[in-house]
């Protein structure tokens, strides 16, 4: 399990009060000139995105309460926890029962899994709704047992960013990664670089963005000398990347939390983002750091043509630092008046340290009764669960010059409190379907009206009286994707305004998707089963849509099988099996038979006799098994009896088609 940064940085050296300088007009920094023009990080709000929570039963390769529990094999509880704040889980369609007592409102205490795509989609929807531009996906050492989960999360973040019009980039954290100098290059080349093909991958100065966090820190988790660190920075730049450095607070002076001798490393980066968690805890601290760190840092960066992306943090919930948003707003004000090139929010979903901006329990009604956790109203001021998302959105507007520079926080702690505006928009009208395929439904409606103006619409899937987000738009039409074929869905739409007021739901419309086409992957995201797996390489990896995650059976124990449940009996004509595309997977031949049944019995019938198929990286590392004729079946099973490359059955993709 990755160690949180605060674990080793809590004792980092903050500037003493004697170093503080009074804040007056004479102390204001002149607006700094950006080394770069606006892009996906310059002039933008970026959030640090962990995506590192999992739950037993979520289908993830790690199959544990990852980052929720000290003992991941046991459900989180007051005596088995790694978090200090409780998330608001009301918008997640799937959550998992914990060992905590019920919430204060009597509802069961459940938590989300980052491995569920709907979780990531919901969180990126929040980013979209609050004009948060870019997410930096944290990537710790991926070579161990956490690797398959981290690989899968990259694909899930990519999908969510594409769906919600956000940008993302990979942010490597080198903590406890002793072999990082070679590993990080291989990981980028063989895995992460592929994500730069996404239109959602962040680009700055025409180059894909990558960040490396941790060089130069004076602690035992990052014991690297300057030479290997400079080698990594220059290597990424040689690959054509725009490289951000997550560096110590005192990078410029080379002391306190910074190792000496790293000046050349720091100045090699295209952008610097000094760490701030654990350094400040109130508005006075923020003002002090404006003078002793931000202003001179910015001047140093300008002198060397480096962009500057300082941290802004909401503050610790458990440390009672937040002051209902005043602490965070003071930082936004200081950074904007200094003229910084971008802002990095520490963090989006860091419930382990308690400095998350993602939706959080707003009162004790939404906190487990026996947890001892504080809620956002801990200082007596009611705050909605989305308050720090909205506050971040307003900070971004000030950074971009969309609202005037002001030390007075404009964001109201509760929704509907934007000035005197408590009037909700009217409900969208005449919701109707304009088209559908086997996996999509296109919807349109007439515009809502509002006294101050409608800012957007949220399309929701309605099932059993519960509405869950399916997407959002600023227009009056939207296409919902990722649906199952031949399935009935019900939708409605709500409108919102700038004050956070939300309309009543529109009338509902029910649509049935088309029967599957020959090009639809009938296995994508469906339940799987297996004869066995090794380490964390479970069967769910074969249907998660990520070529870099894979199923591997127990070794030296043929025959082995991998099975997918299509959900209903459907015509099957073709099965495609993939291996990871990396050239590290040498050419191999696997002998595979295809079996099927309509009831999942232990003795399925043979659809295709055992066939030797070759997987060659030069031709995509994929093989197709074509049945003699289309056969109607629900359960498709692959039986592996030989593999010339490894003594086990292996598949990163199991795809089933009707034609």
C-alpha cells in the first residue's frame, strides 16, 4: 500500500512566525510573466487525483479494502482504518458495506471503490460541474502487487476525462521506489505513453504533460542522488514531454525539506510545483508563505523560464484547519495576486489525510456514529458536501480573470447561497429520444429558464426510484454511452444555475437499446469466472477494456479456464483474445478451446475444438477464434491447455462478438 505523503512530511519545516512579513500593498508581487502561454496546465486548475480506493467484491485485481483499511482483508472499522474523513457516497450507484456503525441518519455506512467506472465518472462529473480543468493521476511504483490496479485506473481515468471534457496526465510518485530510474522509463514506454493518444490527455506547449513528484526531498523515502533524478527529467524531455516537478517547499534555498545539490535538477523541469501540505494551517501561515516562498519562488522561476504551479489545499478536516473555506480562499487570493501560472489542488480524493475537496460528509448525519470523524460543519458553520468543489471552481475563475481579484470569499458554504439567489431553474421540458444503438441513447429536451441563467444540465439514469448521473452538458442534447444491448433504460434531466440551485427533474423517457451488432463486444464489463489466478491477475482484468491488465492462471497446472457471463443467451460467432501489447510479451502460442452453455453448468458444450493460436507483438498480440456458425449461448468459456511462452493461461482481453 502506498504511503501517504503526509506520513513523512508532517514534520516538514515550516517558516517560524519570526520570519513573517506583514501583508500590505507594498508586499504585493508584480504580476509575473508566464514562461508558457495558456494550455492544459498553464492558466488552469489541476487536482491531484489518487484513485486508489478498492473494496473486497468490486472485481479489482487487488481484491482488498485498499487504502480504506490497515488490514485490507478486513472491512474498515474504527479499529481498522486508514482514513480521517468520511466521503459523501450518495451519488455513487455502487457502494460496499463496512464494519462501522450506521450513519447518524440511520443509513448503513458504506464506501465507494475507485475501481468502479461509475465512481470515476461521478468524480469527473463533479470536476466538470465545477470547472476544474485537469486531473493529475497519481502513479506510485507499479511493479509490485498494486500494479494491475494502477494500470486499470489509468484506463478508467482516461475514459472519464474523455466523457466529461476534462484533461488528465500521469504524475509519478517516486516514494519508496528504489529502482525508479529504469522502471519509470519502462513504464512510460510500455504502458502510460499509450494514453497520450487520448484527446483528453493534457498537452502544454504542444507536448504531452508528465509529472515526477519526489526528487530532492530530504527523507528516507526518496534517498536519490541528483544524477539519476536529472537523468530521468532529461529522458522525459527527450521523449518530447513537458515535465513538471513536484518538489520540496524549499527547493529554491536547498535546505530544510530539500536536499542540497539539487539545483540543476529543479531548474531542468518545465514547471515546478512545490509541496505545501503540512506547512501551513491557517490564513496567517498562508500570508507568511506568500512572502517567504511564493513571491521569491515565482521570481526564480521567471528568471529561468520555468512555469510555476504552487499548491493550494483546503486544509485538514480532523485538524480543524478549514475555517469554512476562508483558509483555502486566502491561498487562492495570494496565488492569484502573485501572478502564478497555474494552481495544483492538494488533493481531490485524499480521505486518508483529510485534505480532499471531493464530496465529504457535511454533518454528523452522514458520518458513522462510532467513528469519531468530524464533518464539514465542525466549526459550527453548515457546509454542503460539495462546498470545496465549488470553492475550487471560484478560485479557478479568479485565476483566469473571470471574476475580480478579491480577498473576500465569494462562495457560500451551502448551495443556494450564491448572494441572494435561491431560485431554482425550471425543469427541462419535452425530454425525448432522438436515436439509439446497441450501446447508446441520444436525448434532447427544451431549455430551462432561470432568473440568473442556466449553467448546465445533468442527465440521469432512473432505476427503482433512484437517479444516478449519466453525464452532463451545457447544451440541450446529450448521448449516453456504455449501455448494454437490448436493455430498457429510463432517463430524466435536471438543470442547475451558478448559485448551485437545481431544478426538479424533467419528465422521464424510457428507451430500449438495440439488439447487439456484430461489432459490439458482448463481454465488455460482464461478470467473469475462472479456474484459478495467480497473484492479483484475476479474471475481471480480461473484460475491463484495458490491454495492460490481464488474467493469468495458476502456473504449471493445465488445463485452466476463463469464462464470461454475457447476461443473457445471445448469438456468438467470434471470440478475440488479447495479450498486453508491450514488446516485453514475446511471441507465444496458446492452445485454446471455446465452450459454451446457457445455464453456467460445470460441463459446457464444445463450440470450437482446441486450436493453437499465435500471439505476436508485431501484429498486435491478438488472436481470433471463429466458430463454424453463430451459436446462441450465455456463458462463453475458454479452456487453455498449453502456452509456449509461460506455463499458464493468459489473456488481457476476452472479446465476444455476434458476427
